[in-house]
């Protein structure tokens, strides 16, 4: 069912997008949410289900790809995504009927709302990740063998490019190189596909889920009540409530555009005596409890302040902080053989298999 979103929904969406990413720097999420709220003052924003489109309708993912430059340092001027959508239409000779988010968290969780306002295109309540991953090739559409290209990009300086590449990994390499040359970020449109393909291979209810998460976390209720509601709604589990005892930067190399400077956080559960270790590359990829795997990407791991129930940014973690470490299961596609090939710890340079594969 279609719905008209309000400024209140945008604020909750912002919180939900922050929670599901537990990102290092959420500034861009909040900057973009403010831009959307201002743009919504005299305009309505339509959120639709994928089932409301005809199977052959052309739909396209919109999202930011960054390579070194924080979006908040040089935000978009407004026409970048429209230019990308027009380039896709010109390349394919077809009109785009609706847009969807490249990811269901962080800045890309809310980008489609602004693009919908600018283009008057409806926004689909679906995405091809069900969370956020650093690589544009890490999608459920890729798992389903849906083409990633043509990919249209427009950068900080207004320069544009269209990439045609059959192999998603090769597309990744080309796009990252272009983004660097374009100034550090680019607006992109990619994965042009039919609504039928998106219905079959996408993750659905993405935006409404983030809004509901925001409603829970923004409410004036106790931390335990918030966790209870997250458990009921998401199936979230609390791995530990623990105090940060050590933070370190690591020298493990990264590859293919993966975030550099990975780090590790060690916590102590003072009630049980358990030692919790978080392995981080922009997001939390692995959680060990006394050396055993408690969560591993593609699982979603987020941190909440144990006193207020607010999202804890990774770069704000300090020795002595007491934090709730939460685990949420990702979309089912990610636990298939093909999904784990794309998104288990090994895909990030950590020589560990996901427990699901170990027990297969």
C-alpha cells in the first residue's frame, strides 16, 4: 500500500538508518534529513510497495558512493541524481517509473526521499541490501544475477560518467576510480531492472522498517522497553552489556575499496566476566565472546548507550563506556551460499567463516 510520508517520518527514518549502520560518522545522515524536511514543507512524498508497479516497469537504485570525502563536508547541490536517472533513461531508451534505495541504512537509507521529491518519482519500500555494505557489488540483486550496469555517476564538480560492465567486481573497481577522480563522492544510479526482478530478488519493507526502528528509539521510554520492542520487531538479541576496556587500531590491509584502518574494541561484561571483542571496518563485522563467534557479517551489529538507549557511534566509543551490543539477523538471502560468498568476514579480509557455513 502506498503512503505519504511526513517530516516526523523522516526524523524517525534518520534514527533507524543510523541504528542499522552504527556508523563511524553519522553527520551526513542528519544533514541530509534536514534537507529533506525543508524540501517537504510544501510537497508530498509517496512511498509505494513494489507490488503496486507493473512487472515490466523500469526501476533504478539511487545512492551515494564515497571514496575519502565526507558528504557533509560538501553536500550535493540538488541535480546530481536527476542527471543520473536521465542518463540511465537515455542509455536504455526507457523511462524510469520508480526509484529505490541502494542500501537500507546510513546515508543511502534516506537518499531516495530527496530524489523522490526532486523527480516526482515514487519511492519503493525495498532495497537490494536490507542493511548497508561498503561495496556496490554486495547486493541481493547480484546474488540473483541482476545486471548492475549501466551505472550513471555525477560527482562533486558536476562531471558525469556512465559505466557499462558485466562483472559487478569490475564495475566496483571502475566506479571507485571514477569517484576518486570526481572529488571523493558521487551520486549514482545503478541496477536498472524490472519491478518483477526487484520483487523477486529485493529486500522489502526497508524504509518502513527504518521508520519503525526510529519510532522505538526516539520514544521517551526506558532502555529496557526499547530493547524489548526491538526484540519483538526485529528479533534483536543482546549479546552483552559490557564496559569498554581497550581500543586499538590495526594494520590489517584492506582491498578493493574496503575501508582502511580497521580497528578493534575489547569490552568486559562485569557481571559474567566474559570478554567481548568487536572487529570493525567502518561497521562492526565480527563479535567474539570469550573467543567464540557471537555475531558475524552479514549479521547486523549495533551499539546502544546502556543508560539512554541512543545509538552509539563507533568513533565516539571511549574506554570506560558501558554499551549494549545488539545483534540483528540480516535478510535471508545473505545466509545462502552465494550470499555468504559476498558478505561473510572472509569477504572483508578477516579469515573467518560465518557460523552458518561452518554448520552447513
